[in-house]
């Protein structure tokens, strides 16, 4: 026969160890999943001049009249 309360102490120790392992694994998975969803580097800032028009692709034309089939808006 063991010491009274020894069984309870062992049970709580196992619960705490299991909880700590669960937290560590969940934290590792969270960091791993967060890193895989972000774009790869290198990260750089792009300089723009407000007076310079934006570099946009050309609009395709349709028909003989040369009507434009797209439009761009310059939003602030």
C-alpha cells in the first residue's frame, strides 16, 4: 500500500505534463502554419512619384472602330 494521496498526486502530475505537451505542440503548429501562409521575401518598398502616371497594361481594342474595351481609374 502506498502513501495516501500519492495516487492523486501522480494523476495531477500526468495531467499537467499532458497539458504542457498539448500547449507546446499547438503553439508549434500555429507558428508553422502562420509562416507557410505568408509570401516569401525579399520585402522591399517601392518608390512612386505622384506626378508620374501609373504603369498600366495597354487596353485591347475591338472591331474596326477601335473601341476601347477597358477603363482604368486613378484612385487616391
